[in-house]
C-alpha cells in the first residue's frame, strides 16, 4: 500500500523562564500569508512614498508657475498701462500735427506756395500692398517728433513768402473809401456825359456823399500827389506798391501831404465838388501797372 503523506506544518516553541515550554503548530499557508502581507504592505508604503514625493514635486512646480504667472500678469498690467498712455500721447501728437499741417497749408496758400502733405492718412487713393511690420508706439512718437521738425523747416520756408504776401495784401486797395457808403451813381466804363450830349469814358466810380464826409485810403501806401489835379479838382493819389495806385477826386479838402505814409483806413480828405463835377461826390480810380482798372473788383 502506498504511504499517506501528512500535511506540512510548522511548529513554534514558546519558552518562558520558570515555566514549561509551549508549542504552537501552524499550517504552512499561515507563514506564507503573513510573509505575503508584509511584502504587500512594504510595497504599498514604497508606492505611497513615491506618489507623495511626486505630489510634493508637482506642488513645488505649481507654486513656481503661479509665481511666474503672477509676475507676468503684473508685467502685462504695467505694459498695458504704458501702452495706453503712449497711445494717447501718440494720438494727441498726430492730431496736433494735422492741425499744424492745415494751418501751414493755409499760410502756404496765402503765400502762393503749393500745399504739402506730411501726416499720412488711411485709405489714400491708389493700390496698397507689400510686407509690413506693426509699428511700435515708440516709433510713432519718434515719427511725430521728426514730423514736428519738418514742420519747423516748412514754416521757415513759408515765413518770407508769407511776409511778402501780407505786405502785398496790405498794399492792395480793398474796400470802400467812404465808410457805410456803398451806393454808386456812376460806374466804370463808357457813360452818357453828365454835361451835355454824347458819351465819354469814365475811368472810376462815383460815390455820392455830403460835403465834408471823410474819405479814407483803401490800402497802405505813400502819398505821391496831393492838391489840384485838373478835372478831378482837389485830389490825392496814393502809391501802394506792387503796381497799384488809387485816386480820390473832387475833394473839398486834403488831409495829407506828398511823401506821407498811410495805412488802410487813414483819412485822406473830405468829400466836395471841386473840378469837373455836378455835385458833391467822391471819384475813386484804381490803377494797376499804370492802367485804369474797374474799382468794383476791389470793393468786396
């Protein structure tokens, strides 16, 4: 008969001083189970330790990233504030340049000079294209500074021509020689003779007015004649320069002398009826480069 195998068991001897030893018999699976539990527990502790270390590393990284994000946010806020301030400055400067450009072009037009274009505008006529790089605000401000310097140079160009134009405008006869009197009794050109039959050429304009009414020069200039002047009776002739002269005739009195410098609006004499005249009035003639021209174009 085959021999029966007995199950493997482990026996523990427990000895104590002054007492009989005890034995504890355990089946083989119990120590194995205890060993497996210990190994599992150790593995779990090692895994947990590794996970804790990883979590701590991630936490440190998150804290560092949070600090970096806060710093970047602060920098962005500062940059946004700075950009807003620079943008407002740039817009203000460009608006001022546009106003200056308009004023300079007005001055250049008065000076007889062509207009200039220094401030760029959007959607100007014609096609556009090509590579481009967004402009920094500092570049815009630098450009504005350069344009300001260019305006200064343009102003230095305009100044002499404008002075010449202003002098010409001041000298050119303009307006009515009798204040508040715009009625005309005889115009420039051919007319029926007021002294009889036939027609004659009238080289000026007649303004009716009462004796003694003030007659004023219509432009700055120098008196070149003051006294009796044939059919014009008492008269004053003023040379305004730039080819212009004006004559004020039929005066009752003269208030200026030859060589006297006059400004527009100065008194030259009083209305009368001296010379070839049918009644009190002012005869007003404008000469351009020695030729008699229609004064009507210089009244308004």
